C-alpha cells in the first residue's frame, strides 16, 4: 500500500513539474521575424506569391541597404513559392519552397531563434558576404 502511495505521489509531482515548465501558448507570445543585411552589398528580396492580408497574395520586393534590416509578421515561408535574393543587381540566390537546401529564407528553421523572454521571440535571418559568395552571376 505504501508503494502505491509513493508511486502516486511521484506521478503527481512529475505532472505538476511538467505543467509548470511548459512554454506559453503561441497566442500569448509575440513573435517577430527579421532579415538583416550584414553583407557588404545592397540587397533586393523578390518574393513571389507572398501573403499580404485579407487573403491577398502578390509578388513583393523589399530593399535592404548595407547594415539594414526589415521586421515583419507573419513569417515568410507560409505560402510563398520562391524568392530571389539579389546583391547589387549583379548576383543572385534563388530559393524555392521545399527545395532541399539547408539554408533557405523560406524555411523558419534557417532563422536564428532568439528568446527574449517567455512572451517575446525573435527569428533572425542574416545575409552575409558568404551568401554573396555562393550567389550566381545574373546573366
């Protein structure tokens, strides 16, 4: 009988600890997404089929000067089918949805996860000179 009481007590303690360690529900957390240009080049981001609001989808271009950033919500990667990252109108990287590339601006897993506190999270995608080096010449 004592063994059952001890096991039951342990189960209750574990359950309480599990519920206390859970993250807040997503609707209680502010999430921002940033793209930061740390490359030495001006960057143009051409997104195709981006969700704007009210079920409106369109092609959209964002300009990022050197050492600048854009912040947005919700994330890219929901419905966009592709993006061209263009460096100084001379080189580009093309990412497509589910293209199998390890680093892809359309995949949230390619962003750095930064937890500010329990109610605020930032995802950052940083463009660097390495991105420029792997970009292909525009013909």
